[in-house]
């Protein structure tokens, strides 16, 4: 009988053939492993960020943060405009009275309204908004905390704002000496004795270890004497609580001051949470923010004072975030250097003795390795480095209080007595003494003596704000155009990648805001934009092609 034919062939094979196949597979895998070992294991390239050797790293970070803040505000404004437009469209659809022929004119009107809103947003001067918000904070506050930088307390006081607070009625003014860990204890005690004769003064040191949505933010220490623990919080709490009990009802506390004195950091330290936005850039807070501390005490954060352009160049360089548009880096750094003790500057920056600021910037550039193309020292980069360190929150310098105490011109004895009423000054003095003992201050020899320029004049009225120059308007217009381009492409791009790109790419506005440099400086600046890849030259020689 004939054997029936199978539909499918058998998969069985001889052992000799199976072993041979397994051997070939092992040899192939071994070959692949050898080739991979020769090539090396390619790890995913991580973004290294801005290197520490960058000549003006902090300035770049500030400009990137300011850029990000502007884009967020514009994004929120455009979001509100879109919502309003959608609501109007819904009303038009649900309203049967409107004829179809009238729909197109209505759409045109909506588009024109949107364009007018954008134009108003662009023409509005942010300095005028700051003045409006500052007036709101002063009017809504029962107690006003004027935050001073302990390194230059007199330079952080604004007589125009203090006079406006006194004219506002039954309002209390309290001075808060923040950043007390950056000055020697002897100098801190002298300033405390000088200021407390006029107004209640609290010694404070804001915390840098705060919770934010379940996470703990730890800022890297930049100096060995700095502490992450908040000092002076209990003394300030007791002072405010005692006044609230004397006052007999709930109180509002306004926090005011110049840029980078630590207003938002004090609020975060009292709340023990990352409520207000803080950073190294100047002028991050742009509007008032209400933060309830408990049922009886509410604290209000405010934007910084507007510095008058009539102040000295040193004051503009240290107190105004817009000074980068007015002064050049070398001029600003030279003004700061002229007020500092030369011998202590030499010891701090470990450079030889110098006779002029230009010579110091040359020595500092050589010391820090800041060179242009051809090996010449980058004087502009060294000036920006010095400027960023003195406007930051890590350099320790101090000023001596005036030799003789005199009452301020906008105060008198009756006003001082009224301002001190309701506060327990004896308990405040004990708490300040305890805070000074708890602070880890630097030694007198490691700090730089600085000559203060005195009180800093500010602008309260909107009419006193100078008009913006044509160059500044062009920068803002370019900023809006760049944002519109980003907003159009945002739907197809992930949000995380957008955030990284905004943080890492220095904008055109940031570079234009910095002083003009030589062509060699521009080439060196491009090396700090780490995400950019140089474009290939079209005329490059192709080695894979043979030319006959």
C-alpha cells in the first residue's frame, strides 16, 4: 500500500545539522560583541548646562529666567484672549437673532479687538505696573516690612516710599535685615544699634531648604559660612503676633524692598513652603501675591522699587535690574570697584596689586582663564563676572554705619513714636541677640569693605517714569514676535522639551541687553550655547568622492 503524502514537511533534522546551526549562531553573536566592544558603549548624551568657566554665567541664567517669565506672562494673556473669543463664538451660535450674513463682520471685529489687546499689552510700560502694584500693597497693608540687604542697609532704604507709608495713615513700618550671614557679627550689631533708634529692626536670614510639592529643594552652598537654616523667624513671628493682639483684629503685612534683597525668600521662610518664585535674577516678582500665614495674619508680596536714573552709577549697578540697558559692563563694574577696599579685593580675588579698574579686569581674566581668540584677556567677560557676583547673594561685603546718628528728613520724633507703638521692643531686642549668636558669620578679614552711597532714590508716581527709548521698544517687539512663533509650534512639541529649550537658549534680547563686544567675544559667547550644532559648510570637501 502506498504511503499517503503529508501536507507539510517535517521540521525534524539531524543532530549534526542542528549543532552546526547553533555553532554558527554562537560565532555570529561573538563577532557582534567584539565589534561592539571596539566601538565602545554609547551612553545617552546629557545636557551639561552652562559651564562654571563661563565668564558671565549668572548673567546668562538671569536673562534666561527673565525671558522665561515674560513668555509665561504672554502665554497666560493669549490663553485668556482665546477663552474670551471662544465664549463670544458660543454666544453667537446660541443666539438665534444674529443672521448668518452678520457672522463675518462679527468675526472681523473679534480679530480687531484681539489685535488691539495685543497692542495695548505691548505698549504698556512694566515700570508703571510696578508702581501701581506697589501702591496697592501699601494701601492694603497694616504693617509694612521694608527688607534691607545687611551688606548695605542704608543703600536699600528708599525715602520716597517711607514717606508715602507715613502719609498713608495709621500704618506701621518695620525694617528687616536680611542676608545677615554675609556680614561680620560686629558690623551687624553696629547696624542694628543704628537702625533701631528710628524704627523696629529684625535680624533675619532666609532659609534655602524648603518643601515644594512634596520635594525638598537644596541650593548648593557657594560659601563655607552660609547656612540653610532660617534665623530670626521666631522673633519676627512674635513681633507680628504681639502687634496683632494689640491691634485686636486680623492684619495684612506688606513686604517691600529693592530687587534681590530677599522679599519672596522671607515669605517662603515664614510659610515654610516654596510659595513665591525666587531666583538669582533681579525683579522676578511682577505683581502682588497674597499669602495667608494663618487666620489672623496675611502677608502680601510686592514687586521691587523702581530706581531713579538720577542715582549714582554704583547704585544703579547694584539696585536696578534695568541698569544692564543703561550702563556697560566695564562702567558698572568699575563703579562698584571704586567703592570697594582695594587691598581686600586683591586678597579676595587673589590677583596682584592694580592701579586702575582696567588693569584689575585684565588680571582677573588671566586668573579665571577668560581669553578671547588669539589669547588676549577678555576684559568685558571679567567685568561681567565681577558685576554678577556683587549683585548675587553669595559674596560677603559690608559697610560701616554713619559715625553720628541723625533722624531722617522724612521723619520726626512724633512719627517715630507712633511707628513704634504696639510692638514689644524689649522682647524684639532679646530675639535679635539670640539670632546674632545663632548666625554663622564670616570673619572680618575675609569680607570686603564697601563704601555706601547713602539712601537710594526711587520712583513712586507713574508720571515720573522716563519714557522708553526706541531701542528698548524694538527689543520688546522682537520678544513678542519670537513668542508668537514659539506659540504656533507649541502644539506639536512636548512641554518638557519646550522648558529645556527656554532654559538653555540665551535669547536675542539677552545678548542685546549685554554690552557690545568685539567679534572675537561673539565667537567665544557662542561656545556657551551648548545645544546648537554648527551648520555644515556647503563648500566642504567630500572625501568619499573621487574628483578627476
